[in-house]
C-alpha cells in the first residue's frame, strides 16, 4: 500500500486525540500500553497473542511519537506500560517518579537509508546523501530518529542539505514512498514495506537504538502489565519483534 | 433623426410584438399595465437585451436585427436612460455620477467633473455635488440621474417610470423640470409610465401597450377622447364597456344591458364619465333609463372628490363629493342603486 | 406561572451562554497567562522565529495575491449563473474549507508532487520541484485560504444589483470600466472580507503545508510549523508563538467585526 504509513499516522492521530481525552472506560480488565510509534506493528502482534492467552484481559494500545507520549503522561494520561524508542525519554519519565521498577531493554534497532523500491537513484552509502541531485529528507532534531541520523552523518563525516525536517519517521518514509524524496534516514524496521527499500548503514557509522519497556507506577493493572512485559521479553515476543525487523537486545 | 422599433421578443410569459417610431424632438409615452412589456421594450431600445426578430433603427443605423451580428451593445448606442429608482452609483458623489458617462466617453477627469458640476447647477443641485446618493432625497437623486443621462449628450433619451419612486410631494416639481429638460433634448425620447398625468403632461404622443401588443397610439387628445380599451379608459378615468348594440341597448358579454342612444347597430364600445353616474338608496323614479342595484366595492379619494368603485354585472366607477359619501353613508359592502342617463353613455362603433 | 417559567428559562440561557463563552475564552486566556512574557521579546527576535514569521508572511501574502489573481475571475464566473457545472466547480473550490487539512496535503502532494504530471512539467519549466520549496507553502496556503475569498466575493457579486451595471452600460461604460469602476467598488466589503479571511486561514495553515511543503527552517517552516516543532523541544517558545498567531487572528477578526453584524 502506497500510503500505508500515512494512513496509519492519520488513524493514530485520531486515536491519540480520543485516548487523551477520556479516562479509562473499558473497565478494570484492560491493560493500557503506551508505545513509540515505530513499535506499532510488533506490539500490536504481541497484544493479539497476549489477548488470546489471557481471555480475561484486553490490551489498549496508544502509539505516538516519544515526545507526544511524554506530554500525554505529563498532562495526566494514565497507562500501565510504557515502551519508548530511546533511553532519554524513559529517563525523563523516571524523573517524574512514574516508572515502577527499572526499565528493561527489550529490543534494538538500527538506522538505515530508506529509498524507493528498486533504489532508482543508486544510493549505496551515507556519502551518497551529499549528492546535489538528490532530494533528501531527515527527521527534525526534536525526534529521536532525527538526532540519531545526525550522529550517524557526523560519524561518517557527511554533510547533507535536507529538503525537509519531518516531524515523524512515518511522514518521512511516506514521502520517500511517494517519490517526493529520494532518500531519508530512518530505522531499518521502517523499510519493511512494499514501496520502499533499505540501504544498510555499516556498524561503524550506525547508531544502535535501545527500546525500553517499564511498568508505570500509577497503572491500575499491575499484574496484567507485568504479564504483558514478560511476554514482550519472552521467546514468543522476541520472535515477533524479530519478524518485524527488530534486533534482539 | 428618429428611432424605429419593429420587433418580436419573447421573454417568459411575455410575447412582445410591436412597431413604433419616435421622431426627433418628440416624446412618446409608453403606457400599459404591469407586465405589458413597457420596460422590456425600453431595454430592447437601450441594448440591455436583444430582440428575437425585426430591427431597431436609430437615425437609419441598425442597432439590432435579431441575428446577433448587428447587435450594438448598450455602451455603444449613445443613449441616456433614467431608471425608476435612480440607480446612482452609491460609492460615487453626485458629481462623479454625472461625470461617469463623460469619463466613459474618454473625456478627461477634470473636464468631466467641470461639465458635471455645470449640469448639477442647471438642475438646481450645485450645492449637492459632493453628496453621496444616500444623502439625497428621492427627487434630488432623480434629478442627478437625469443630469447623468443628459450630460454626455446622448442621441436618444429613455425614461423608465422616472417619477414612480418619488414622493407625491416632490413629484409635481420633478415632473415640471422633467418637462423642461425633455423639451430641450433634441433627439427622440420615450417615457415609460403607468401614470396618466405623467403621460399627458410629458408626452406628445401616447402608445398603449397591453399584453405585448400596441393597442392604441395617438396624440394625448385623440387617446383621451376615444379610449379603445378598458385599460385606457381607466387610465384617463372613464367607465368603459364593450358589447353589441341591439335595439338601442348595449348588450354586454355577461348578458347585462345598458340603454343607449345610438344609430349604430353591432359591435361597439361605450364610455361614460364617472360624474354622470348617480347613486340612490332606493330605486330612482324619473328620467334615467338605466338603473340597477349593485354593491360598493371600494371608496378611493381622488383630488377633490371620492371615486366609488361599484361591482355587479356592469362594474363601474361613480364620482361623488366627500359630502355625499358622508350624507348617504356610503361604505364598501353596501348595496346601492346606480342610475345613468342613456344620453350620458357615449357609444362608438368598433 | 408564566413569569416564573420565563425567568427560569432566562437563568438557564444565561448559564449555558456563560459556559459557551468560557469554552472559547479560556483557551485564549490560557495562552495569554502562560506566555513567557519576560522572555517574549528575546524569543521572538531569535533568528528561527524571525525566519518563520517571514515565511508565514510570504506564504500568506502570496496566498492572498494568488486568491485575488485567480479567485476574482473564478468568483465572477461562478456568480453568473447556477448551472450544474458551476455548482460542481463551486463544490470543488469550497472543498478545502471542510476537507481535513492532512487530506488536502496528501492531495496536493499527489497532484503537484514531482512524480505527478503537473509537478514534472513544473520541474522542467522552473528547474525545481514544487514540494519542499517556499512556493509550495504559498500553494498550500492558497489552496486552503482561497475558498474563503472566492465564496465571499461570489456572495458579494450575487448581492450586487445588476441594474447598476445596466446603468453603467447605458452611460457608455464597456465591460472593463463596469468591472473596475462599478462592480469592484460596490463589492468592496466582500473583497475586504475575502482577503482577510484568506489571509487569516493562510497564516494558520499547518497540516497541508507540512505534508506538501515539508518542514525546513528558513525555507518552508512557517510559524505554525515552528510552533508545533517548538512544542516538542521548548514548550515556552511554542506558547509564545501561539500568542503571536492568536494575536494576528484576533486582529483580522477585529477588522472584520462589522461583516458579521449588520450595520445600520
């Protein structure tokens, strides 16, 4: 699907608005999970398996950018679990005394150059992104992926003149898939669809991203949250994460 | 110098078909009931709408021949129009309104404004040059509109009910001024009106339009002495009947009979002045040959009398004094005896 | 009994009215009270904010220019009749008012992006592709703002008594002079309303711009985009920028205050 991600972003925006506005209405038997947008596919898959194994529990999912998730929590949103795409966000939440127990790394990810399917512009390495004939997009520095991309470019000593600084990885990949951008730097997991392809960035230049999960102290479903957390870390959960391109911790 | 209108024009329910000529220096009043096509006729002459068939000629030049090829749009016809509601441009001063036509004809701003000021003075509105239309009275606005139409020296002057939207108090003055300026205008002029006084005071000739057709044309004298339709008779204030004369009686279509004095037999029209209609509470005994009871429909105050509109089989109007209305207790709904002497009914063969 | 019921009605109406007013007033009040007033000058004079403000003004004035240039002829044409074709065109032109802005952005990207026919031709002619350019912010702003201009002007034109144009024609004014000296001055209130509404909508444009023009400081990051980005890293700055945007919108509505209440 051409606009799979764009459409997902739309749906997410609506969900976000809805979830931020009402307190728990689904009863005591549902676990609310706040997760970074990039975790959408694997966490949804894990939630499905979890619900099958725990018929008395339902999993409510709220995916958004890390900054948005933080803002929602700061403004009083209640959740049982939080999964972030970086350590910094989790550390911030910890300073608010919202986490219970120490956060666990449950997955890793790496950056990749996302190009159109078939790589029509022949991009093979970070240094190609300095080519003046290419329209390059990055995420802005306010987004973790944007910061990591800058780190990677600095390490590789490549200067890029981006045409745009997107506010989410989804928007960036969406524009690459539409052909409006020739390439962008995103996570390798984002290239996991039909219209785009990933060009790997060598480990020497790459940035490894750690995904952390923690139960939240104000959560209402402590045991359920622990069970979900355990499933994410179990072999079953790890296999699902791997299937979506994530690396084991 | 003359305007010749000979055309057919169908617009919705209106089917206009006429043949009219107006000479230079002549004012033609186009009168007729609402919807008779007066204004449409004027718009065709002005070039605001085009005709279906026929020709419109001004001084021999074709302005429209119904084919679309010869159609001269309004802005190129060199005409002056005064509309019913003045239609002065609300965002311009009186002076700029008058200057508008001159500017449109390529005259410089300064010269146009000078000429406009002179025209306003001539209309007695020199002090109102800077006023916007909304601060002018109806009569003043209509004078500005007249100045605007005349300032650019058009070849043809068209007036569409120029007095209808003006207060009764201001109408008389405006009518007099209008008469003066019409006389001073050299080209053909047409005034559309439904007011008999306007037509008789301002026009040299009257054309009566009913249902899209000219039913009567003539000088004001000819029209008033010989109205050919009920509308014309009403217009000049006469009672009007159409029927067949048989054995010294006019038989109306609905069977009613009116005793008349006439040598003529057959189709005829009859008129009588409202003053010759007498009213009685009881059946009158005496010379009137025509007497019948009928209900009063309405009382309409006229200049120095009251017009009593009477229904029944032969509807007519009687004119009585206000004192009579009071002493007889006349009121709508009251049934009263109507009496007319046979000699007061003027019969003309048709 | 009657008096009592009418007075209880009055209380109810007053109460609901107060709630309604509060619903709208509190957010504005919140922005004003939360604004970092002491840092405001320093914030607003920073280069990124100046850049964003400049871009916002360029895109908004550009949108107004496009609206007048293209919207005026369109409004004239639309106002001439009520044929089916014109109705369809009016719906298409009005659509951005009700369309979710993100949809508008996607549509713009698909229609004028460089992989589209129009976009490719544009790139051939002008040497750059429309998306991610300042020109794209103008196009997005015009797409979202122009409908207000067209609708307002069309309404003005329809309300204009055509008999004034007859009068002008009878005075020798051709089509151009009629348009310039009669039509435009007489619909001036609608023109002004249309321009201001278009400007205000263009100024506030966020989603379609982000989608179609991208988000690069100094090139396409207008004030609303800067405001959204600031919300992620410096919420105080975001509130300061919101204050400017809200002030500009209030100023526009203040100028337009007579357009909503009939003047006597």
